[in-house]
């Protein structure tokens, strides 16, 4: 009987074994390279060839081969533009993928330029159009962040939250993640008072979902916000709650517990603690 490796999944059905995940990614990459080769027999401008190139680029991105991902995405976009025109919806989606590829490859200026062009020319008529706008805004916000254009970044992130609330609703995971990203941006740029109610909103949602790891991370972030705002009592209260929650539900050896203990010690001693760049939900 063939041995089947045990696949460990988290609450979102993501594989948690790094070695197995890498093996599966490599297998996907080989299969997609084979597909590209097969479709190329039909010609480089065949729709299947272009789609396979974009999927291969996505796999390259997951493997952090950003240069190759950018090369593939650029070629796929140029082919789609030549065959179907720049106004074609799937061509526009490829253009958004190109902006993302530039961002991942360390070129936020070009990513920003493409995202702004997409949004300027956008005339959303259906849900797919609105979703493309959301993708473009997210890339634009990330580009502003990389370029240290804080006021522009937070403006776009606020728009993203409002758009997601309208399209998905206030409690949708993508909306909540967007709120958390906005909070982290505000905190990281010296506006902890504005970040606090946003973190509190995310915390309530994580409590409802019983996502204990995220709850601990947000409580730590809240404690740092209160500390930066000179509210030590509230900072200590949130830091202690993070430790209590993490110890009871995640265990003393859990990484989140160790982070919570370190944070509590630093706040108790009035030590300075680095502000997190983001909260992973």
C-alpha cells in the first residue's frame, strides 16, 4: 500500500507543513510549465497559452521568483493586448496582474502608474469591474506605502474599507483584513489614536470567529497604541489580556504567547517596543 503523507491543515484549510507545501508548489510549477509548452504548440497567441502563462507567473510569485513572474506577466499582457485589445476585460485583469508583478519585483513607481491608469479609466458596470477596482486600489495603496507616501496610502486604504463594506459587508474576512491593514498603517506612521478603534473593531470580529492567534496579535498592537499615546494603564490592561488569552488557549510554548510575554515585560518597564508593520489575520 502506497504511503500517503499526513497533510496538516489550519482553520482555513491551508497546509501547515513547510516541506510538504514546497513539494506541492514545485509539482504545480512543473504541471503548469507542461501546460504552457502544450498550448504553445497551438501558438503563443492562443488564449489558452496566455492564460497558462499568467497562471505560471502566479506560481513563480508564490515561489518568490519575482523576476521571472514579471517577465511572464509582461509577455502575457502584451499578447492579450495585441490579440484582444486593451479594453478587453481579461486584458485589464492581466494589466492589474502586471502592476502587482512590478510591485513584487521592487518597482512601486511602475506599479503605482499602472494602478492609477486603471482607476482613471475605470467605468465599473458590474461586480467584476468593481472587484478589479478593489485590486487596483490595493496595489496602489501598497505602492504608496513602499514609496513612503503616507497621506496618499491612508486615503486609498480608507476608500478600500468603504468599498469593501459596500460590496462584501462589514464582517466579511476581506473587509476585516482591510480594516486591520489600515490600522497598522496608521499605527506605523505615528497615529495610534486613529488606529485604536479600528483594531478594536477587528478584535470583536476575531472574538466572534474564535481566532485566538489573531486576537493575541491585535491585543498586543492595541497595547502598543495605548503606550504610544501615553495611556499606560490601558496599555498594561491589553498586554495582560494578551498574555492571559494566549497562555490559556495557545499554550506557554506558543510563539504568540512568547511575543505577548515580551510585550508585557517591555510595557511594564516603560521600555520602547517596535511598532509592527502589519497585523496578520
